[in-house]
C-alpha cells in the first residue's frame, strides 16, 4: 500500500465526486436538523435546499474575493 504522502494531486473527477458526496451529506444532515426542529420532512428538505443554494453562492463569492488577494502566494518562476 502506498503512503498518502506519495500522492501529490488528484484528478478533476475525484475532486468533483468528493464535492458531490460532501454536498449530499450536508443536504441529508440539514434535512434531518430541519425535520427535528419542525417535525416536517418537507420543511426540513426545503431548509436543506435553501441552505445549499445560499452556501454555494456564498462560497463562490468568497473564492472570487480570495482570487484577488495576493497574500500567501508564491511568485511564479
């Protein structure tokens, strides 16, 4: 078995699959929390979808802001 340190990067497909799985886990957790708070799977599911949309939008804006910040970057050689 190879050590984790021998892997330096991952494919786009792996990154996308990980992101999709993580978002599905987040949707399930948020739907469960919504259900526990309201007693309704419909409302819990709606809360989960709204949360995912707001979170995605916020993350995209956050990433675009950071794209313009030079702190912590190395100069290209």
